[in-house]
């Protein structure tokens, strides 16, 4: 089943959600987005780092039978991480692209650039300094951006985001942007 509309339980928004299980919530969001994708292929952009590793391991367990991985096109900042934690566990994907190499090739050749600028899900991780682990190429407009924030080191960065400060997360575009934060990261963030 595919649909151009966002899932009914998750209306278009930019919002911070405090969750007890970031990895599980991440996996559920990706599965839901797969089922509501607007066309046959599902385009997924993955990041790098320890939080990403945990999210992708959980996604492999949670979504192995819920996602047809032969319909998933993956771009990643860390191809080895994507293979080891996700793709080797689920079998394969339609395609795997090294994001930095693909972006350079697109800038030079502009081949298929329009199609690639509309991923279904982009995953980024919030760094303690408010920066992002991984980046979304300029001009890409995903249906869903998931930013994960783990640990007390992210508290200040989350407060800056909530205050509307000029930080990378507040410059992201996409129909939906959700920040999944654990309790440690959100502990001192004003509501």
C-alpha cells in the first residue's frame, strides 16, 4: 500500500518527542513511512555514528519482515555501517549509494538529480554542539526527517532548537521533521 498523504497518526509537523526507546521509535517511524511511500521505491538516507548503529540494528530486527527491502534505495554517509548493521541482516536492498560520492557525481553530471532530491526518510543525529552527524544535501526535500538526540550532552542543543536559535536543525526542510530525544537529552529542556 502506498499513499501520498502522511500517515494519519503522524500529521505534518516539526516537533520534539521525548521517548524511552529511541531505537524502537525510529524503527517504527521508518516502517510506517515505508507503508505510506508515494511510489514503488522507498528512498532512505542513513547517517553515521553510535546512535545510528543502534537505530539500524533495531530497524533490521523490527522491519525485516515488514519492509520489502528490494524496494528500498539507501543513501548513506557510512556504507560499511549500513551494510554491517542493517543490509547484511535483512538480506539486501534495491541499491546502496555512498552519499558523499553520489552528491559530488550529481553536482557534476546532474543525472537523476530530481528523483534523488525527494527521499522518503532522512535520518540525522544531533551532536552535543548542536551540529548534525551527517548532512542533507542542499535542495533535498524529504517527506520525513528524523533527528535523534541521545544523552545529557544534547540538552543545550535541544534548548537552542526549541528557542528557535540559528542552529542546523532549524534550517532543515522537509514535510515532517521530528526530533526523537531520550529523557537524558530532554531533561532540562523547557516545554
